[in-house]
C-alpha cells in the first residue's frame, strides 16, 4: 500500500509518525485516492491529543511556516522545500448536530469518533503513521469493501439531514469515480432533499463550485437535476438542457484564456457559472440565484425607507398590496422566499413573459444586478449579428461585456465560426487599439467637452478602427470635414 506513495511524501509521513507516535493518522481523501491509485496532494493528518503541538514540532523539523487556528485545534505546515505539499493537522474530534443544515458542535475525541463523524464510508479510511504499525489501514465502517465494490454509503440514517451538503458530495464522488450511490442512501437523499432549502447561500455555492470543477460535471448535474435539487434551492430554477455543451465550451474557454490572456485577470469560476446558467435560464432567475447563492451581484435600490414611509407601507412585510402601492404590481404567481435575511420575490410574470426579481429588506426594495447574465445576453446579440459588420460596430457591441463571457461565447458550438472569429479578433486586437486622437487632442484643437465632443471622439475612433484613417493628420482633416458638414 505505502509503495504507491511518492517518495517525498512518504518521507513527510514517516517524520510525522516519528514525532507524534501512536495516535497519528493519515486520513480522508488521500487514503481513499491512494487505494484507488489516483494521485492526491491533500495531506490531512488526524492526531489524538494536541495537533497544534505536533504541527509545531514538525514545522521546526521541516524548517517550514506554520499557520495555527487555535479555536479549531488545527494547524497547517508548509515545508521550506516548496516542492513538498502543505500538511494539515487536525485534533481528533467528535461532532454533534443541533439543527439540520447548520454547522455542528465540535469536541475533541478519539480517532474512532473522528472517523465516525464523517460523511461516507469511503472517506473514513485512515492509515497509521506510528513506526510500530506504519501503513496499516484502519477501517471502522466497511470503507474498504465499499471502495472495492464502488459504493457511496453514509454511516447512519440521519447523515444527509444533519448535513444536506452531503447530497452534492454523494453525487460528486459517484460521478468522479463511476460509483453507485447505495440504494438505502438514494432513499435517504430523497427524504433529506427539502432540508437543502435551509442551507446558507455560501454552503450551496461552495458545493456547486466543487461540482463544476469535476471533469464529469455534466453527468453529476444531470443526476442532481433528476433528483430535483435546483427547484428546492431557489423557486423556479430549472437546469438548462444545454449544460453539457456549455460546460465543454467553458473548459475550452479556460484553456484558451490561459494561453492567450495569461497576463489578464480572468475568473474561471465566473465562466463555469455562466455556463451553468447557459442561455435557457431567464434573466430574472439568474438574478435571483446570484442573490440566493451570494454570487457576484449588487442591489440597486428602487424604494428607500423614507419613500416607503411616505406611502405608508412597511417593506419588512411582503404582500401583493404593498407592491401595488409602491408601483411595482406583482403577478398572481410571484413566489416569495426568505434568503440571506431578506425576502426574495421572483415574479415569472408569464402574462408579459419578462419576469422580475425583487429583494426586500432593511426597509428598502431592490432590484438585483449581476454580470452573470452576460453570456445569455451576448449570445442573443450574436444571433442578430451580420457577417458584414464593421470593426467599429463590433467594438461597440462587445465593449460592455466581461472578457469571460466573450471567451465563453467564442467557444460556443452554436455560434457560427465567423462570429467566433470576430470575438477572438476583438479580444486579441481590436480592444487593444489606442485612439489616434484623445480628449486632450480635441481640447487643444479647440473643441469643448460635452455631448458633441464625445460623439466626435467616437466618430474618429470608429473611422480609425474601420481602417479609414491611419494617422493623426488624417484624423484632424476628418474632424475638419465633419465639423464643416455640421
Ligand atoms: N466531510 C464530511 N462532511 C462534509 C464535508 C466533509 O464528513 N460535509 C469529511 C469527509 O470525510 C472528508 C473530509 O471531511 O473526507 C475532508 O473534506 P473534503 O476536503 O471536502 O474531502 P475530500 O475527500 O478531500 O474531497 P475532494 O477529494 O473532493 O478534495
């Protein structure tokens, strides 16, 4: 078993066993992946007793740097040799859940307690590090058998209710390793499903982020869709049926950006989320989700507390009558949910077919704005684009969009090749063009700042982008011509 561990890591593990003695174990993902012969760099050590003291001693031995979280009894050591991975030390602990979807109460405990608090049997395998039994596997819950037969299984019937993030985790492991979720667990998952509604936005977002990092994300998302998890998280959320192709486009987009835009800020997670929402999720739903999952968004105030008071309504309550009084009538099928301490009102408004999302809280009424809608909007704009479009029109069309949305669309299979070429040309060439004539030049030329000034600047820049003017002199004579024509 230990022969599959890379030599430098084996050295670290022997050091830990030597320093900590009995009661030190390698646990979790590393052991699971080692047995599956998959490489892993996630080194988690459980110590019965004082993990921080052990980490301090090893930090000295490895000449490393130490990060201590005393309140959690955990520490991380980064060895001086940066070719070696960081090592996380945790004091063995026992956990008790007080309420569904909330974080557990933690006390110190034995290795058995520590393994039994975990999610799935395949994650409860530990490897002894003490010199007398180095490499011996501790299997308290039948993890080895489940690993062999490819089964994801919880340790007790309340597991998913205690922590519904485990629903995502079960599908993630099953999708990653091609495992089956145990039959009884599939039933437990269905029973615990409504509890996912109680999870905080951050916790759900983290889980989805981790699903989107998996190579098999489309298959995992499909399983979660079959389960009906999206609607539980946010009213009306239906997964886009194009996700698989948008996800592949996101992967290509990320690879393309790492090669061609390496020196620019490029948010890979943002690309994956835009792919998840795709082009089928309505704008108002993307807005509601950006609020629910605390993704990138901002709240634009529609009604202030003073304005609400003038109209004699309190925005702490949400009713159709209040919205009517404020001038934002809701349709009959508007759905009201409480998320992140505020009311989220999703009005699909099928009669008009547009839909709106409002947030009400702190005595104010808000609309949500998010850049996550950019991919959907860009694809709609691209559908109207003509092949003969001029570079200046391309520039004006693409400028408001985030780079991430443009790169994603340039990899989209439903965009014509010439359209994709235009996006790449914009990203690599057009958007970097420096204007021959700046505002300063125009002032020196005697123009006064204002609307006409702005129009002139754009006209000159557009002519430059379209190749009509190539020098400053040509730009000035064009300006004179425009001015003399009024
Ligand atoms: N764990 C748990 N319940 C959770 C999250 C984590 O019981 N909701 C436990 C699991 O036993 C897991 C360990 O904490 O082995 C560490 O969690 P994490 O780092 O998320 O697991 P890995 O197995 O390292 O995940 P991955 O392979 O995806 O990195």
